[in-house]
C-alpha cells in the first residue's frame, strides 16, 4: 500500500491541475503515478483539466473545436455523406460518426410530411388509401405476398 497523501501534495496537485500541467510533470512533482493522482484529483473535486481546442494530442489527433462542430452540423443538414463530411473536416469517417453521437449534433429529422392519399396498389392496381410511401399494397395483396414468400407455411 502506498504512502498517504500529505497536505503539501494535495496543494501541489491542485495547483498543477488548475494550470493544466501534463501527467508526467505532475508525477515528477508529487512522486505519484497518474493512476494514483487522478483518483485523488477526483476525490478533491478538482474538476476536469482544460483541454485546448484544436491543438494536437500526444497521438497526433486534434481536439474538436466549436467551429468544427458548427461546420459538422452545417454539412450534416445539407445531407452530405459521412465520407464527404470526413473529407471536408480532414478527419476519419469513424471520428465523424463518433462526434455525431454528441447531443445536439444528431442527424436532423426529416421535414417532409407523409400524407395520406389515394394511391394504386403496386400489385393489382386497385386504388387504396395509403398512409405513406411504404404503404403500397392493398390488404388482399399483402396476404397474397405473405403466402407467396412462405410466412404462413
């Protein structure tokens, strides 16, 4: 079991955490590894460290900026494909998919309204009241189609 935290170590951790020092710098200053001082920072309720927007991370990636999010939202509303959006932003398709899961960036709902109207049955050409584009078979033809594909065998 490791040594207990001193008040000096807590103060150093809090100060370095607030000034956004790296894990290596904090480890060198207080003599404890990140697996120890990160939970301690949570216990002390130091909050999240500042993440600079748009700057490269250690693995070469860049953080998403608010401008990136705005452009992503704008491109998504134009109904562009994920591949095209990724190319425009200079990111991978997976990164764009992941970012779109963030609340507020989901795909916009369709504004088209499906209207009930008279349409022809696609099989027998009988005129039916259709609830929308997906409703194109009359009831007798639906039953026939179900039997034809073997659902009732």
